[in-house]
C-alpha cells in the first residue's frame, strides 16, 4: 500500500513564465492541485522536500497529505502525485501535478508491475523472460493503493505464461484489465536456433555459386574454341 506522507505547500497567486522563474529562484518547484469538484490551485513546494520524497519512494504512486498555506490560513488536502516533469538533462524536478482524492471514494491509478526472483526456465534452460505488461490500472480506495505490484516468477518454466488472472490478490484492489492478458512469458532460447538456421542456409549456397561459375567458364571456353 502507498505510504501517506505529509508535504508542505503554499498557494501561488501569480502564474506564467516570470512567476515560475521566481518560484525556482526561491528554491521551490511549481505545482498544481486539481480534482473532481475543485478549482485547479497553483501551488509551490520546497525543492528539497519534494526531492527527498521522490527519492525515497518505492513506486510511482505516492499518497500525500498536502498542508497548504494560503494568505495566512492553512488547510490540508489528501492528494496523489499524478505526474512529475523532469528536466531532460539534469533530471531535476520541473513541475508536479497533484490529484485530490477522498479517503471514502475509489480511484483508478496505474501501478508498475515488478518481477521478483529468476524464472526456472531462464535459470536452468537458457530461456528469456519477456514482460508484456509493464503496468496495470487498479481500482481501489486510496488507503489500499499499492506502490507497485511484485510478482514471483521463479516457478515459470520454458513456454509458461503468467496472465493478469495470476497476479497476486491484494486486499481491496481490483485489476482493471482482461484476465487473459499476458504479463510474463518465458520464451525458448533464440540464439542457437538463429545460428543453426544461418549455417543451414549458408551451407548449400557456396557450392551452387561455384558450380554456376564453372559452368559459365566452361561454356565460354567452348564458344571461344568454336569461333577459332
């Protein structure tokens, strides 16, 4: 389940490029809070605080209790970090989107799927573990939202597949996907087959080329001899 953490934020009265520059100069990160039934609220959070929070997160779903200061008044709002924008080079946080949620209302969120262990078909038979589904939507209350979904793949042998129906049952969590969708597959080793196939194709090719050359040379000599 997602660990609920507290994060201080303050309301931004000004928006736009110049306002964002001032926020960054104050060692803060621009953010926005939105959700059903509320007006979007421009916010800013301390850069060090959001960096620390993200660096200690296990998965992408982080439930935050936003403590918002607004003109001397303060209030709190439960929110899910919905999107984090990073600088393409330095990877520093540029902007954060918070989605307001209610403890009593179900939400739908994307959760990362992570394999645990080494598949038997990979370890002992040289197979390849293929992951067809990297994340999956789940429906649950905020308190039941998993940070990520860990799946034990150690019992998978060559040719075995694990489908959505085989994902671990989590209390209060419903997977929003077809039960027959493949998540993991242990495929047969391909390197040996490709090498053998290349050798088989290359074997008869060279003798055929040589025979054609000999035939062409022989027929050419015969023609020259006839002309002389």
